[in-house]
């Protein structure tokens, strides 16, 4: 399949910049206004850090807090601006950038506001409580803003499909009445698995030592997600491509009529995707590609008719790609 480059229009790019750079500035501005409106009710020094036991052990002048919020928001706005302009030929990456910069800024701003509000009326900030509900509320705000930012960025793709299989595309002949299926399971390697277990364990220990039970709940959620993403089963049949997690979730299905072609690539997890798990490549030859990256090496690459590309690291990927292309040829009478 041949490809040609498709860039975003000015209007599309402007919306991406508003989401990635404008929303962080708005979130920061709201936080600055709110905290400044409370300055007369706050102690001269407000608590900005708490120890594992929930006791305040770090303080800042009340006049500094709005500047901290503004500085963080400005830094993420600049980061969003730079990244969107750097990857302007890929809408998928721009959506991820916007969700990350806007969501992170909203979370941090909401967290500072939520932890500062209980200090109103206190004479000494050493008595300031660490509110677990403030952390959870800030996380919720961050998620909402991240989703809003992603929805604000229109979809476009750098590579437009050509509408046919190239001569060198791998393919397996499939008879007109033949029923075929290919399936493989793939799991994380030992190093990524060790990192997952260590991350969950450290979070749980911190929660117990500090008696921060909401953190222990977070550790439980991390454990469930780690177990669900530890291995996936990849299936190719006449319905298309299906990737299913250990417990049936996460599940991704791409029907055959939405597939343009399939092929294979070699994946380097850290260099191409920045790590392991369900990932999005931001740079390099796989830029804009979504991936189930559980290990390095051979991977199945599926290109959809809307330009979205998905990678799954799995053994015998060439057979899976050939079968998908063979099924496409049978469905459409040769392409």
C-alpha cells in the first residue's frame, strides 16, 4: 500500500493548540484567582507538603502559591505548544498531548486548591490536614479536563490509505468457503513484570506505613490493571482482529471491513513507545501508532481504512498479517 502525507488545516491545528496550550492556561488562571481570593483567610505560611503520617512538613508563603500554580500551568502550556507543532502531521499524537498537558495541569491546580482550602481560618498551617478526598477530587477533575481536551482536537491522520494492497504485502490464500482462525497469547517479559510488581508493592507499603488508606485503594486498582494487562490473546479470523486481556478486558476489535492492510514490524519498546503496556508512539517511524507492547521484537501491524495504525507484539506475526490480507482479498474479490 502506498501512502501520501496529509497535514492538518489551520483550523484543525488551531483547535489542537487551544486544547494542548490554551486549556492549561485557563486551568492555571482559575486556580490563581481562587487562591488569591482566599489570601486574607489563610495563614502567612501555608502547608504545601505532608509526610507519610499526614503531618504537614513543608510550607510556602501564601503569596507564593498563586505563582507556583501559574508557573506550572505556563510550563505545561509551552510544552503542549511545542509538542503539537512538532507532531502536527499526526492527530492521534496531538490528542494524547492535549489530554496529557491539560489533564495534568488541571489535576495539579485542583490539588493545590483542594489542599489549600481547609487551611482557611487557621493561625498556624502546621495543623493543616491532608485531605484524601481532595486528592481524589483533583484526579477526577484532571480526567474530565483530559477527556475534554482530547475531544476538542479533531481527528486527522498523517498517512492516507491508498485503497489497495501492495504487491509485497504478506498474504495467505484463503478458499471461498474455508473457515480459518489464528490465535496466539503473549505476556510481559520478566523485567516489565518485575517493574509492575515493584510499583504496586511500593505503593501498598507507602499506604500502610503512612496510614493513607486511599493510597492503598489506589494500589489495589494498580494491581487489577497490572494483572489485566499482563498478557493478551490475539485472534485473527473472518471477523477481523481481536485483542483481549487476561480477564476479557481490555478488548479491542477491528472488523475486517475497517482494515486496509496488515504487515509486520520490529518494535523496540522503549525507543518506539517509551515503555511497555498499551502505548502510543509519539516519534520515529511508528509515530501515531497505538500499540499493545508487552515485549520487544516481532509485531503485527494493522492499518485501518481511517488511517489509524495498531501494533501488537506477538510471535508468528507474519502468519497473522498474511491471513488478514488473504481474508481481505477473499472479501473484496482481490485488491
